[in-house]
C-alpha cells in the first residue's frame, strides 16, 4: 500500500468513533499493543528533542526501505507514534521525503492535542523525515559507488566476462559447458551493462530446462561489470550437434 | 474607584454559587464539558469586577502615568497610586513607599537578587530553599555567578533522609546560617507541595544573625493572610495574576531602609529626579525602581482584584468558602493518601500543619501528561509537567507530575468530579 492509501485506511478507522474519548481509547490501545523497542535503542541519539514526554525513535534500512521502532513513557504519545510508523514503515526514503501526510489533520488529532503535545508530534514527523533524508543520501552514495565500479569495465570486457561465466555452466546430461555446447545464441551487453542472452536447450522437452536457465542467470549476474540479466529461451531454430564447438565435439568423441 | 460587595446571607451552597457567578470564566465549556478549572496555582480566573475595571480603565482612564498636567493622565495616575495604597493595606505595609510595582513575582525576585547581590564578595553565601520554584533559584544563581558567591540550600526532609513529605527541615538552619550568609530567600508556600513554611520562625532566626530575608509569596499571597510587618520579612514578592488581577504585574514589598540602600535596577523613564549627561539623581521610593512606563492599567486592576480577595475571605462568604476549602482538602488527602498507587508530593505530617489545596502527584505506571490530556477532554484543566520546580520534583524521584490546585471559588462537587474523571482516565491508561 502507498503512504496515501494507509492514511486513508486510518482516516476511515477513526470515522467509527464519534467522540474524542473513544478516539483516545483507540490511540491508547495502539500504544499499548505497540512492539517494545530494545532497551539498547533507547539512546540519547534516538531521543527526540522537543517532546514533553520522552520519545525514542529508531530506524533501520533493509533493501532500500525504512523500518521504524519507537517507545515513549507516555502511552498516548506512543499510540500516535504507532500511527506514524504504520504510515511510513516499509517505504523508501524517497517516498517518505516526498510524502505530505494529511491524516493527522483530517482525523483532528493535531487540534485535539495540547500545544506541547502537538509540538512533540511535529518533532516526531521531523525526525522521521530526517532519517529518510539520511538514508536517502546513504543509498545514493552506495549507488554511485556501484556505478563507478561498473564503468571500470568496457562493454567488450563485460562481453568476455559473460562468456567466461557461461563456460562455467554445464549441461546436466552432457559434460560440456552451455557455451561450447552451442546453447547460447546471442550475448548482447547493453550500454547500461544489462546483459541480454538468447539461449536454447538440447531438446524442447528437456526436464532440466529451468535449472539450466537459473544457473546461467546466476553465473552471468556474478560476472564482473554486469548489472542485470535478461534471458530469452527459444527453440527457433532448434539445436543440433553442428552447433557444438570443436572442443566440445572432441570432448564427446564426435570428431 | 471602590466596588462594594453586598453582604451575603443564605446557605453555604448559595453563597458558593453566587460567588462563582462573579467569575465569568467559571461558566465556560471546554470540549463540550463544563470547565472545571484546577490550575489556580498557575493563574486564577478573573472576577467581572476586574474585567470591567480593565475595560473602563482602557476606555476612560488611559494616559501615561506621573507625567502630564491634564485630567486624563491624572485619572490614570490616581488609579495607579490607589492600587499601590490598596496593596499596602492588603499586606499591612507601613507605607506606599514600600510597594514597588514590577512585572511579576519573578521580576520582583530578580530585582532584589540583582541589586542586593552587587555588594556581595567572593565566597559570600546566599541561602535558598529546596522547595522553591525556578523563579526563586535561578535569579540567585545568576547574581552569585557575577560576584563569585555561593548558593546554598535549606533541604527538605527527602534531601537529608528524614522523611518523604517534602517538608522543609528548619533544624538545618542552625548550621546553614553562618556569618558568610548575606541574604536568605524563602518560599512562603510551595507551588508543588502546598505546604506552608514556618517563615516567621525562620525570619527571626535569620534576623538574630542580621541576615535579611526575601519571601516568595507567589502562592502565599493567595492562600494565607499576609501581614509583612508581623512576618517581619525584608522583602515580599508576588504576582497580581495569581490573586485575580491582570497578568504582567507584580509587587515587591521592601523595608524602606533596605530599598533606599539598593542601587536602581533598571534605568529610564520616571525613575529619576534630575538627569544630565554626566550625572543622574534618582527619584525617591518607590518610583526609583519603576523604570519606563509601568503596566499602569494592569497594576491598577489590583484594586478590584484585592477587593475580590477580601470579599472571598471575610464575613459569611469567607466562612462558607473556608469550610468548603477544608472539606476539599480533607477529601483530596483522604482519596490520594489511601491509594497505594498514588504518590502524593507534600503530605502534611500533622493535622495542624498548613497545607493549601495544591495536590501534586503521580499514579504509578501512568504518565501525568496522558492523564492531563484525557482530563482535558472531560473539561478539567490541570497542570502536568515539572511545574517550574524541577529540583524539588526530582527529589521525589519524579520527572513529571500532575497538579490539581484549587481556589476559593472551587467546589466540593468539582473535587468529586475530578476524582471520578481521574479514575476513568486511569482505567483507560492502565
């Protein structure tokens, strides 16, 4: 779900309650059921400045997405953070930075908080965005480092690396690698270092086809300079022994 | 301008109801509920007499004071000086010269701390109380820093392991009142514990060693009858807004000989006699300490404000309200003390020990801010946080607390409503 969709869900949940005591009860229950933060995460660094009650907010990144955990000595504050976490958890830093959340005003939360608590809420939102900005910078830095590495190899070099890698993948039935066997019809390294491979199997009914394609994918992905791999399996034209290299034929005693 | 209150008769409930009607804010609704205002230690609600007075003063008597020859300015000056006279009578000061208008308790204390401590030397001591609020701690620290003086603290029982009531340990004075002590800053009634300190006893101990004493009367002016001559304090400080007057106005009472010795605090405006570029002579008391245009409208509102305070404490009204207040205090103490999960800060250790209806406490495992927020939704205004007395609150092992503080216009019914709402909020939060 997008940030906007989760917000909409929360707004609808709050429509059920017609008075603020019930809304508070709901927020309190959210606060009570929130997963407990590890004591080790309750550091001075994670403490949010400007909150009347003490609030700790921790953030970790996994596969380019951010996950938050938090705690507070005030249960209403904790409930409010749990709403914020629900909205932001699992989104990319970019999505979080670009988001402008509305639910706090729509459900009337901001206007129903005391001014000191409303300031605390602003501080929490600010902290979440600060985390997102920090992780965004980190991710960008890693990406540009990768890009630099890729550019170390020319397209021709990557082509060679791919072929070397293909020569490490063996047909499960014939003790010859897929390249010398002539299963690879085309290797095309694109400008962005994505590799397009067109290949076939010795027979359209080959029971190991999936394994072979997967092995090829893994080997090529790991080849230096390769960014992505796209494999097309074809039986047009059909494979025959004439496609084998001389080495392969020698190996199999066909020469 | 004098506002006369007609003597009231009737049942105690009638008296209370009629008194409440005089304070329009008490009829407000908050979050759809009738307002129950229990943050009187922070500020009090204003009677209609004060509101009307301010409106009239701004409409009909507004001109700068002490400056001009025209009728309008005369009216403003007369109202301003009438309020000084009223304050003088209210605290039984010898003369209007002893009454200085400031911007509040904090400003009054800063004035004394700053000017008095200029003559202190390195190593001199300033004695303050552990149960003081920040306004009676920080000005002394600032003044001490400038001259290299030392601030020492009269402890409460908690600080010396003699109990946990929050009561001041007067016995500690024997040791603390050394020759090095140059001034003593007392708190009449603590804004956290509501406990009445034995100021008279402490003052006479200090005077025996020729040490002048300032008394912070921020709460004392509301909850006790102040007679500065009987108390024999050298300075007494309070704010108008805590005793039904306007905000931004305070009073500093000072003994004449001391005020005369002190250098001026701020310069400018009406605090001078003659000014040349080389030398200035200062106006006589009390104007010497009233630099710039004073808050003359706010200060003048002390006349109706103190009249209202007198009305609340005298005659049949006084009796009815006093009885109600005692009922409330007893009820609140019973409820809070019998509850094992409640930690009350400031328990009177004896029946006859003075405690004003200020109740600061925590409920185990519950955040005071959460309670205050839910109580607000039920129409109740109470304070949560540090109450500007962080060191004292910390001594109780608390980082924040809830405070319900009552004024004479609060009722037993409100106390009971507060307790039932507190229980409801507590159930929600546990």
